[in-house]
C-alpha cells in the first residue's frame, strides 16, 4: 500500500502531495504557486521555501 500525505505550502497554503519515500533536503514543487519547497525535517514532516540558487563563481 502506497501512502501519500498532504502538507500545506508555506507560501500559498495549497496542499502539497508528499509520497512515502521522500528524503531529508529533497526539493518539491508546489502545484499551486510553483514555489520550490525543501523537506527540512521528516518526523514530523516540515516543508520550507527552498533557498535560491546563487552563483559564487568559485569565490
């Protein structure tokens, strides 16, 4: 049996479907607002807005 859970998007509050095999620091996308979300804790499951990718040019 495959169980999915729904967590509210921290940006728009839309439910985000999360499968049973997610990993810590995995990036998901909210279907409602298209925000990138990061799984920051597994027990209990916590979603946060993923940090923006920044170029550092090797500095």
